[in-house]
C-alpha cells in the first residue's frame, strides 16, 4: 500500500477512494447476479453484505497498521519536505477512531448484573431485613433460639458486621448504580437515604432497562407471529433489530458510566453476605420458629408478622434472576452484531428472561404492558415507583 512516490508506506487517499468504489461496484454486481435468489431467500442479502463489509474492514484495518509519517502526513499534504505530493490522492488517510459503542468493560457490567440481583433478592424481596429482624429478636430473647445452627450463624453474622459495608453504603450503591431506593430497616416506610458524597442517582437506568426488555420481548413476539402466519417461516421477522440494538447500546453505555468506584468490590462482598443470610434463613431451628418449609417462607413470615408487609417474593426473585441474565448478556459484544440472522440467534438467549422479567415487573407494579406494546409496536409504559 505504498503511495505512488514510493517514499513511505501508508494508505493514501487515492487508494482509499479506489477501494471504496471497487467494493461498491462488487456489491452492486453481486446483488444483480443473485436477484432471483434474493427474492426467495432475503437473508442472502445479509450474508453478502456482511462479507463485503468484512473485506472493507480488513482493508481499512491493514491500512491502519502501516506506519505513518512522524507528522501524520501534514507536511506532505500542505506541500512541504521530501514527502510533498503533487496530487491530493497522494495524501495520507488517517485511521478511524474506535467507535464509542465498541468500548465497554464487560467486567464492570457483569458486576452491575450481580448488584441488580442483590438489590432484588436481598433488599426488595426482604432477605436482609428478615435477617436483621431475626438478629434483634435473638438478642432480645423474644424467639426460641439458643444454640442451634441458625442461632450460631446469627451470632457470626452479627460479629462480622463491623468488617462489612454498612446497610447505608449498600443502599447508596443501589441509588448510584440504578437510581433505586430500597426500604430502610428501622426507619418509617417511605424513608430513603441520600446519595453518597459526590455521587448522583442513576435516574436513567430503569427507563432504559424497561425499554430494552420491552423491545426484546416485542421483537421475539413478532418473530413468533411471523413464523406462524407467513408462508416462509425463515423470512426475516417483522421486528427491527436496529431499535433493539439502539436501546440496548444506550443501556450498556449508561451502565458503563455508572459502574466506576467500589461497586465491583461491594457486590462481591454483598453476594457473600446474601449467601450467609440464606444459610441463616434456611437453618432448621430458624425454620422451626415459623413452621416454614424453606428460606423464602421465613422471609414472608417475618415481614408479615413483624413489619405488617405482604411481599410476594416470587416475582422479585424472578426479576433478580432474569435481570441479571439480561445485563450479563449486554456485557458481551452480542449487541454489536448488525446481521439479522446472527443477532437473532444471539438474542434468543434473553428472549425468555425478557418475558419473565416483564411479567414479574408488571406483578409488582414497576412496568406496564400497554396495548401498543402487546402488538409489539411501542415501548412498555414505565412506572418509576420501583
């Protein structure tokens, strides 16, 4: 890829323009030659375009690897020095800048998925509040716990408390990461914590998250309908992958911008805390207090008996599991795929989690399925009381 004067290897304007024109002519020729096949198999167009785009990207990538002049080609462009060109086509073409959407640290977004799971299971489903209440009852000698497994782990849970992030820090982390305000144990209903110093609440997360899930659910609902009502089930579905990709990229960028700081370490520690909480809740002596079958029954009984709250923990559990799966899917590069067949195949992994999250969120009143969304033509309505 040396320029005509042969003085320095770099991608020139003439080479760049010539290659673009040749690729465009090849694209047009392939579409003309395969016109009859494209009618019967529309997905062939995606395959051909993908191959040609790959050729063009490879050409540009090879050009970017070539060493450029020390001044990036400025002197040759303006006509100074031994590398001065006699034609604009000899000027060096600068490499492209890495697109913003292609830069996303998967580790931090995966951590946000776990933190979302912790918020739904530990806070909104009431696991941490149930354990805190049991601690108070155990210390006060109100419940029949003494030296069983649950009692001993309650003691250990209490002793380790000084080494962990506090409940206030957890609540501030949810507020900064997701804009969510969880119930505060020991304070009146409706009380909330302020953001940590210098921090701000991520008020855009829930609308973007709800919109992305609604678009994914609508896309695959349309796909299932198209497979039933049309003669050729393999034809592209009615849904637009561009809409799904765009709102998904917006959500991923939002997560990227709000995942800095101590959230990664906090979610690791708090996942361990959640494990310890369930070991207490499912201990035989603790379950015997309430005649409970499992830890979830204990949570419901504690909240109902001592807090007068009737929480349906099942939808919160599903929201935590499916929400984490969706955010972890976003942490990968799947959302960047622009070819319909490839994108559909990868997005299939979150089709059911999206429907499960949406149905559960409707149950607890944090998402509304509008008539337009049922037809798959608009984003679900959003309730900000979450």
